[in-house]
């Protein structure tokens, strides 16, 4: 957990960059990511040198062994004059890390070719380096805390992308992961990964549950091909790769790919899909993969992505994804076809309706979490509905922490659906028969099935109310006379 002091130090770095003219939060994150990577390379080199000294065996070197190469190391340049640091980082270190693809084992280095060094002045760069170094030297005790620091930085991304993508709050991601409960042998994918939040939440869950019992083979799987993420924004891919690297996942499959296009031919490959796909985008009809159009003929990304999740999952694979409410009740052929596909041909397990403030300050859109299993042979008997009222944070733009939180209840109830059988549609959660859903055009909005109990309010007869008003008028008049008497005195 991050203390208030650590948060204040991160905020100070952020303020220094803001004051220096870098006002786009995404640019701030990106530039900090580069500097954190540069520092991590030197840390790795120091580890290799220590191993070499102890074992006597030559270890691979990251930096050239000449004077110029060694001058590019964080530990060598961090105490120099501001102008000298700026010269070294801008003209030597940055070109070096941009061209090291293949020379470093992390996936992050693969996305550096089009990176740009945008820190405007030597003074700003020196302040950032000093601030980061103080964090690392005095506050960041281990890799987990590095991940927490990065997560806190990512929390400052308060603007949605042009295609309707925005960062999913950590508590919602963690809830969705716990609903699926991935294991150490699973292959996990987010085809619209953004900052890789779902993959990171999955990694944290697996370590929390299985760390003490995982085999060496499972650890190798964890560090590499367990996690896959695709995105069409190279900045996001760099941030994803860094986020995973800070959570001990050095070689995940993080790639540039338009997931719903004909480029993506992946099928039946994953055990778990977790995603919050773009909501407002449409794509060129010619580029959409034909087998997605076969499920629902549309250009709407929120429908195409759900069809994609079904294709990418292996039989028995599980998905937890966020969809806008329109997916649940839309009346177009494509909307109905997709819902029918989930209910009739696979096992739709849950629809969790979330309050509209969950994605503030990005947007006030109403959303739901769908949980389903790919079967290819049906299996939906009853669908569990839950009406989430709170997620532990206020539903305004501030999103301040509050006590009311339905998430623990959602997780507990989902994993004990036998206990939901007798729940009435008037309660916060309940089961709905597949036949009732089919009879309602496969409408999945909770309001279609939830029953509201209205309390009967008994009012006094009009004559009694009028008499009471007369009495109040007389009382007011007497008080006014009394007040006039006091003023006259």
C-alpha cells in the first residue's frame, strides 16, 4: 500500500512536469515510463555485475563496456549538472533505448522505435530524476510497490480516448477477476488492453492465491505466455508493457493489433478473457472479420468485441466483460442476435448492472458486467442479475472513498448461486429463467425483470389538511401581530 507521503512525492513529480509545460496526463505518464525503464536497465546491470562478482561467470551486459556506454547508466549521470544530464539522456540514452529491440528481454523495448523524448528543459528533467530517485531509494521497497506506484500514476489519466476507451477502476477490475478466479495454468487475454489493468489484476490475484504452490513451469508461464494484450495505440502498448514488467511479467504477448479486423485470426486460444472494449467506436465494414459478422452483422465495436471474445475463448473458457447498457436492450437485429447467441449457444451466467457514476470523471455512461462461459452447445438455464448500487467510491466526479460497497457481496453471491434460488425479483439480486429471457426478445436489462415494491402512503382527507392550513395561517398572523408590537416599542 502507498502511504500519503509516497503519494505526495509522486504528486510533486507530476506538478514539476505540469509546471514545465507537459500538461497532457498521457504524455506525463509516457515520459515517466521512459525514465523508469532507463533506471530499471541500470538496476538490472548492477544485479548482473553482482552475480558476476559472486559466481565468477561472465554475465550478459546491457550497456556498452566503453566510457561512453557506461556514462549512459542512471547511477552514473543522475548526480551530474542539469545541462549535462539533459544532453546525455536526450542525445545518448534515448537513442540507445530506442534501438535496443531484441537486446533486452522485456517486451517494453519492442515498442520504443517511435518513442519521443519530450521533457522540455534540463531543470525539469533534473527535478524528475531527483524525485524518482528519492522514491526508489527511500520509499519503494520491492517490485510490488513499484507496481503500486505505477498504478497510482495511471490513476491520474482522467481523459477518455477518442474511440471511447477509458481506464477501468481497479476495484471493478479486481471484482471481475475474482468472479472468474483464474488459475496458474490459464491463458488470459484482453483484446483491448489499454494500460493492461485487467492483466495486472489477474497477475495479482494468481500470486495472492497460488504463489506458495506454483511449480517452476507455472512461474515460467506466469512470466511469459500466460498474459496476452492487444491494442491499436502504441503509447498504450508501451504503458502496458511497463505495467506488466513492474509486476514481474517480463515477456507477455503485448502486440499492436486491431482485434476485430481480418488481421486477427486467433480462435479458441484462451481460458480467460477480461476486457472493457471501446464503446463508441465504429469500424470500416470491409476490415471486420467475416466470422464476427456471422454472429452479429454490425459496425458497432461494443457488439463486435463480445462476438470476438466468444471466438477467442476455447470451449469451457470464461469471460467477464463490460458493456454499455445499450447492448443489453438494443432492438437492432445485431443486438438481438448477439444476446441470443450468448443465451442459446453458450452459458450466460451473470448480468451485473453498475451505477452510471462508475466511470466518472471520464463519462457518466451506464454499464453492466457480463459473465459467460463458451460452450458452443448452450447451457444457460438461469441468469443471475445483480443491481449494484455502490462500488466503495462516491459516484460523482471526485470518486472519493466511501463505506458503502456492494463488490464483496457480489463476489460472495456469485460463487454461491444455490443461495440465490429463493430470491424474489424485488431483491438486489435474483435468478431469471432462460425461458423468461427468450420471451422478452433476449432483453438482458435488469429493469425488465426487477420488480419494485411501492409503499402505500395514507394521506389525511382534504378537509383535515385544509383545517390544518387554516390553523397555521391563524398562528402565523398572530405571530406577525406580536412582531409588529415589538417593533412599535
